[in-house]
């Protein structure tokens, strides 16, 4: 394996021409690598019968599992959204969904061969706080009835500050919720108009106050760069305003404009979207600004205070990546509940039916509501570890991974050869079996990971831009 001679390029010192060249070469579409294989490789070959067999094989000695519960409802459609959700203005659909969700929890628990523990619960959406206070309480109570919730369990929810009530926070806290992630995106009123998400700063501040008063141990805020009408100066102001509210973590995602997959994104005027060069500058300036403020950059798009648990996990090489982003959760099993939710088993991934009617119909027949998934091969596990370490640590020792998977280092010669132009361009370094991203290369880490992706050619055009 070659030793790189290219020098690390500092982000703010790259010429406009160099930025354009790097974006042209490495800023194309690539997976976010929240799993490997990615969801594009999921097929109907994974059935309810197979998922049931996988569930029956789970044992207590493997340790506590994690649970993800998807709530696919919102009171408005944010035009940038890429989530599986629908706008509802009646209680009926939500009440029916909760009843089915409780039934799915019962069905999964009955399928298991023994009672298991849960150490991590995450409510995603959609908007979990669209649930009524008694509904969030009922779901948490049902989980506690069917599983052993560990005393130190992390229980988190994604929250829309505009619909958050004190009663909801109190009910969730009574059920054990101790973490929350607030959707913010951008505080600029013009950007908010362009994405159909009007959210005054005072509304977000009130949500933080409610959560802190209820004992929330950790609050994350989601920000997005690359939105319509967004400027570099406006993004900097949004970051300073967010920091003034005292969050523990920040997520800074690049807007994924995929109107061929999410029709409502066609409502966004493409001429108002920042170009690739400005997106790159936004990403770099935001990261630099947060680091100047004393925050730690963790992986591709997360930041945390130095004393936060995620920062400690990253420093110790324990940070993981899953469908919720970067996490300290090391559980080998994630059970997904609700329409479209994805679970991770020792054997592979499973996904429930995405449409609520199909999910409901399967449950009415007494079936686990699985629609698709993928069984991992030995090669998938091998490459998944390489990709996860690159996404989390920006570096990987290929010799260590090969030894752990009983594979010869020569199996990766083809992938390493594809790193050669990246070395020449100063975004990757290869020292023997050690591969790492340079400071500039961190912004292109998805493209670096892609050289180890054996499935990429099957669905590359369906991914979002990597910058």
C-alpha cells in the first residue's frame, strides 16, 4: 500500500478553483452510511417468518437491546423534510396508530423466547410530540410491562418546539424521558418561509426551558445547511443563537434535495438553493465556528460540548453510527416499532411496511409488519466495520479489521487502489494499512467510505449529494 505524500489542506485556505475541483470529483451522490448495507439494498426476501426466527433467537446474555418507535404524523409539512410522515389535523388516525403500536409491542414481546432488557429508547418521526400526553405515557408503560427497562436507560424523543406542551413534557418525563432533540433547522425568518417552517426563536427557547425544568439531561438541536435563501452570515447567526440556549449537542446536516423521492420538495424553488461551492463554505465555516466556541466535532455532522458523553465516546473510539446518527449506543440489537421503522438484528436489517395502512393490515392479521430487509453476509460485516470506523473516527486500521474478520489484507487491494486519486488530491492518507481522512477530507468522508462499498453501483444515483 502506498504512502501518501499529499499535504492536509486547511478548509478556509482552499482556493475557489480547488474547492470546485474537489466537489466535482468527490461531491457526488453517496450514502449517508447510517447502515451497511444501506437501505437501498433491502428487499422483500426478508419476511415476517424470518424476522420472527431472528427474534426468537435473542438471549438475555447478549445484553440490553435498543428500541426505536416511529411516529409518522405532523401538523404541517416542512418542505425540506425527507422523513416518512403525513400531516393530520384529527385525533382519530393518531389514536388508531397508537393502539396498533401497542399491539406491535405485545406481538414482538410474545415472539421472543424470553423477557429481555431495553437500555435505549428513541421516539422518532414525524413529530412524536403529536401524541397526546396519555398516549406517550401509555407507550412507555407498555414497553415497561413487556421488557425490563434498565435503571440507566436513555429515553429520547425528537421534538417540534411549535407543538410542544408542558403536559406532554411532564408525561414523557414521568415515563423516563431524559433526552430530547429539537428540530430547529434555521432561525432566519426568510429561510423559514422558504421551507414552510415558521418557528420563532422564543418558541424554541420555551421548549428548552420546559425540558430542562422536567429534568432533561441532554438536549440536542438539529440545524441544516444548504437551505433555500440561506446565507453564510445567516447560518453563523443561527449557530450563535442556538448556542445561547445552552444545548449539549448540535447536529448540522446538509439539506438533501431529492424531489424525485419526496414530491413536496418540489415546492422549494431550486434557484433559491445555494450552489455546491457555497454549501461547502457553509459546512466548513459552521464546523470552524463551533470548534472556535470550544465544541468538539464528532464524525461528519455532529458536535458536542467537551464534557458530553458523546464527545467522550468519540475520544475513546466507542462512538457508533445508526439510523438516528451518531450515538453512544453499543447495543447489538435494535428493534423497530411503527410504520417504516428499521431494526438491526445480529443477522441483518429489517424494515416495517412504510405505509400506515399496510403496516396496520399486517398487524390485524397477527403478523410482524415487516416489508423488507437484508441478511448480512460475512463480507457485509467486514466492510460495515471499516465504513463505520471511518464515519466515526475519520480513520481505520485495515489490518486490525482484517484480523478480526479472518480476512487477508489483500482482499482490500482494490479498494485501497481507489484511494490513490484521493491521496493525490489531499483528502485521504494511506500509511501501510492505516487509512485516514485529512482535515479537508473529513468533509468528503462519505466519498472516502464509498470506495469500500461493494454494493454502491446498484443504487448510487438514488443517494443525496455528499456535500
